[in-house]
């Protein structure tokens, strides 16, 4: 998931305080109040102006100027519910439709806002442009990215100096997964790219979607440089203090996107450092990192971890990223990706019931999204229901037959079940642009080879080579396909195909590739020896002029077998019983336990720790119950030895005295039977 920065700032609401001088003179008190309101407006002190304009509105609720000033103040203090109530109360004012629609937009009631904008048309060009901008923003929130991009494109043609319109058009294309259209706009506006860090940022997002990670990294570095320069000017700071702005909230989005690029490049440690840096930023007064940036950072940190690692912390972070308050701030793709990651985490934590509830919510909101079908199939596969997993993927493909995101997992499922024919049939449904990708071509060829069908494997390779040969811009992809074809041709021993592939590589990709030239000579040596000789002449044999032939002939032949003969003699001596030279022991480096400091080892360990407890010097033997001194009998009993020493016991005498008195049983009544 990446965060697209569209720079969607609310359009400026028309200022109304400039008409305060036209207030009728009959009401001097009201005129004085509006004059004070005007002074607060000039100083942009809207909080201070609010009680004054509210008082004026209560006194003159039917005055158009007071109504406009009141609504204008509410808009600037972001009291959207009150704005909506005031606009509904004064629906007769035609020039308040924009404020009415904008309040609905801020309250996430997008369809109602579109109805208000379409209810009454305006002839004022500025008002039309303002309404079009708001409508484009609403279309973006409704995930109608194509219509949003078209509106911003038209607005940019009317006002080419406004780079913000260009930024938003590119953002809409990126959010709609139309990265090629976004890059086409960027390529036509290189001058704006050199001065706008928002445009550089969105261009980097498009490059990431296309897999051009190095170029994306360069664009993000450029965006960070431009943003830092703007911040230095805005903060009136010296250039030497630019490093102090590293934790600025405007740079947080760029840092998260740079971490995303590092994560895709496999540099996970560096990516984690950047994510943690953004998540640890403490919000200062008026300077808080955007919640969408934090949500994406939390999601990407979870995706960075291996399966089953830190599940409790991952679930806590993914819950932060999937709050309901972010529903209208994240793009459609970001919402789906975060929700899918949450379900997968719940599966790893063995919380199947909660995962099923989350999946049901996701299906209700985005039933036609391929990621939803994939998560549902993953849940069935986790429950070891392969048939149900297959049915889920096939049912989605009935309505979306050429969706590569679902076709590839279904083919993988068939391959795991050793249904190679079914896997090939599914991959054949891919569109040509996806079917001829290098990794997909290699998978299809591998399946054909398992079926022992090299003819179809060669046909697949020729189709891919022909497709990429027509696209002159995709030379790197053509080179990858040709390398795969050369490797397959050598495996199936098709010399003609190998010669054709190597020759195409030398002519279209790299004419100085030594490996391809050697492969071409080797392939042609069987099919066309004359051409093989021609190409062999292009091989550059290393020079041996620095060697003296006579000196080499005079030197003795190295005894390669001397080492083996020495080993044989050693074995013979061992068999005869002779002593052999003892082998030298390797000195191994001492491996200390984790966290152990050899310079400060502390107290030595107990030397008797390996002995059984009964053999240790500190062991105290427990007294056995069989000891004669521990025999216990009735109360007053003693051993015979003690009896002889102490004399006769007086127990009998005491018992006889007790017997003279009444016994305890004598006082009890006899119970009847």
C-alpha cells in the first residue's frame, strides 16, 4: 500500500466581508458590529469574529449580507453541521449552493453534495470552475478516478499555470491503477516536475506501480529535496538548519514512500528503520503527521514481518490502520489491502470466527474486488478445503475472465495438485500482455515440459518473442524472454531455435555479449558450420604473446598425481600398523554465549553443576522414614532402649486413675435400634 498525495485542499470560499460598507445607515449598531467583523476577517481571526457575526445574524436573520458573512465564518471555523443548517434555512440564496455542497462533502455525504451542485447551474466562469473542482474531489472520494482525472485535465487546460490541478490529475490516475496515463501526463509537463515536490511524489507512486523502483527512488529523493527547500523558506530557517526539519510532518509521507521502495527492493532493515522513525514522531503543536500516512506505515510494518511473528503487535497496528474514521481518507485500493491484511493476520492468530466476520464486511463493501476473492480462497485453503478454494476462484473468473490476480493463484493451485493440463488452460486465459511476461512464460514452459510437450513450449516462447519485439521501448523485457528461450532450447536440444534466439539477442539487445556469441557458434556448428566459422572469427581469443614457448617446453610436467599417491601411501602405512604423523588440530574460535563479556566474566560457574545432586558436596541426605528413631506409635510410646534407661512408665497409673471417674460414654443415652 502506498499513500498518494493529491494535495486536495478545499477551494477558497468567496470572501464576503468586502461588502460591509454597503450596510444601511438606519441601523448604526448593526453597522458597527459588521465593521468589527470586517476587521477580524482582515486579520483572519475567525474565532473572534464568530460571536459578533452570530449576534448580527440573530438580529437580522433575513439580511443576505449578514447570512453570507455568518456562513463564511462557520466555514472557516469548520462547523460543518451549522453550515449545513444555515444553508438549508436559506435555500433561496442561489450563490450559497457551493457552500451547501461543500459542507455535505466535509460531512462525507458525497451523493447529496453532487445533487446540490447539479440542481442549479451558474453562468459565472469563476463559480463554474470552483464547482468543477469540488465535483472532482467528490468523484475522487467516490472512487470514480477516471472522471476525476478528466475533470482536472480540463481544468488544467483552462489554467495551465496551476500545478495543483496537474498534481491532482496524476493522483487520480495512480489511485485508479492507471500508472501509464499518469506517466504520460508527467512526461508532458517536465517543467512542473522540476518545481513541484507533490508532482514528483505522485510520479514516484506511478513508477512504483510499473515496477521501476530505481527511477521511483530518484524521484522521491528529488521530492524530498524540493520539499525541504520550501520548508526552509516557509520557516525562515538557514540552509545549515535544514537537517532539523527532518521530522517535519510534510516529509513523513515521502519517508514512508521511500521505505516502501526499499521494502520492495528487499532492503527490509532499512525500510523498517524509516517506518519506525515516522511512527515514533511525537506530534508538536499544530504539526501532526497525517493519519493516512500513519495508517499506511502501520500496514507496511505488518507486511514486513514474517508469518506468525509478533502477532499481538501486528494486530494492534492493523487495527489502528483499519479504523472507520479513515474510510473516506484512504483510497479504495488502500482500504482493500489493509482489510485483507487484517483478515490474513487473524487467520495466522487462529481467530477464524473473527476473520469470517471481517471477510463478510469486506464482501459487502467490495464484492467485485479480486483481492476479496483471494482472501476468501485463502481462508478455505487454510481450512484444508481445496475444492471450496477452487470454486471461489472459478466463480470470480466467470464474471471477470481475464483478471490476472485470480488466474495466477488458480494455476498455482492446479500445479500443486499436479493438474498440469488444467493449469496451462487457466494460464491461456490471461491477456497477451500478461501471458508474455517473463515469469509467466517461464511457468507455462515448465508446465509444458512436465507434460513432455516441447512443441507447445517452443510455440509459447515464439509468441512472447514476437510480442516484445514489436515494443521497441521494452528491450529489457525482450532480453529476459530471449535468455529464457535460449536456456529452454539448450535443455530440449533444439539447435535451430537456440541459433535463432542467440542471433536475435546479438542483433537487438547486446551485440558484444560474449556468452550469446559462444552459444550462437555452438548452435550453428551443428546446423550451419559455415556461418559458425564466420561468427567464430568475431570471438576474441586471449593473447599469449607474453609467454615463451621454448621455456614452457623445457619446464617439467607438473605431477598432478603426487597428492593422490601420498594419500595412498598413508593408507598403506595405517594398514601395516605403522605410526603416522599426527594431524594438526584446528584452532577453533571460542564461541561465547549471547551477552557474555569475556573481559568481565563475573563469578565462575559451579564446577559440580554436571554431577548428579546426590554426588555433590553440598548435598544433604534426607532422613528416611524407616529409621528406628522416626517410628511413631501411640501417644506416649517410646523405644525399648529409652524405656530401659528411664525406668517404668507411669502411663498405666494415670490410666487407672482416669478409669475411677465416670467415662464419657456413660453419660450418653443408648440409641434404639
